[in-house]
């Protein structure tokens, strides 16, 4: 099972000339969680101006992580925070290979561990929600799941498990589709805007 950890940076550099995602293969491996890492998987959020103020950019690095490692560290909050800070610094240093000067351009950072995900979502060991078993996928893909409960008026569910989806992006999509369904039922036209 894959546990995930994200390292998120806000940089005062816009990265408009960079792709939205890339993999950095490193000449010199580095160690995190007593495991050698030879690459960084990056998501560069330069495609959406709402992620950061103008002239700045959010960068996310996602890597496999070890729940037990972080859970043991969490027993001592000072050590846990120190290790998260060390991880952010190691990653920033390795980003310098591809983005010289980025270390001085980072305004904020956060290391999201499996323990962080467990704390905020109450998911077992920080796991993302699982999709439905394969034998039910055809039914779900064809009919979908009910977003209502019998006997409970004006209640709609938009959650990973009800949608048999994995990830918050798919939940956002479920929410958008639910709004469309409600508007259609009420005979209203849906109007969208983009925040300035």
C-alpha cells in the first residue's frame, strides 16, 4: 500500500515557463525516512492564478512515505516538527539543481505526512479513500450512486466513499455535477464565473 507525503512550497517566482508536472532525476540520491530517493515528482501550479498571488507559484512534491516512521516521530512533537523542517530543507536544496536560487525564493512550506492526513481526515493511517471493488465498477459507472437518503429532504452527499472515487479532485467534480443536477431539477440555468 502506498502512503503519500507531500511537500508544498510557495515561491515568489512565477514558473510560467515551466511545465505543469515534471520528474527531476537527481545525480546524487538523498535520504528521507532512512530511504534513498533518486527523483522528485513535481506538480507546478502555474496554470491557475487562484493558487497564489500574481508573480508567485505553488509547487508540490509527492513521494512514497512510511506511516510508522512519522507516527513514531509524532510521539515527540519537537522531533516531529524538526524532521518535517529538515525534509523541507533537503527537498528545497535538491530543487536548486533545476531551479537555481529557489531556496531564497521560498516564502512558505509545509510537509504533509501520512500522520497529517490521518489527523485532518481521520482516514486510516492517512490512506486516501479506496474506489469501489472492481465487480461494482460497471454499476457505478453506468448508474452512479445515490447522493440522497430516503426520508431526508434537501440532503445531498458529496464524499469520496459515496462517489466511489479516490481524491479530493473527484469529490470537487461530484459537487459540480450535483449542482448541475439540482439546477436541472429546479429548472434553473447554471452560470459559472472565474474569480479575479
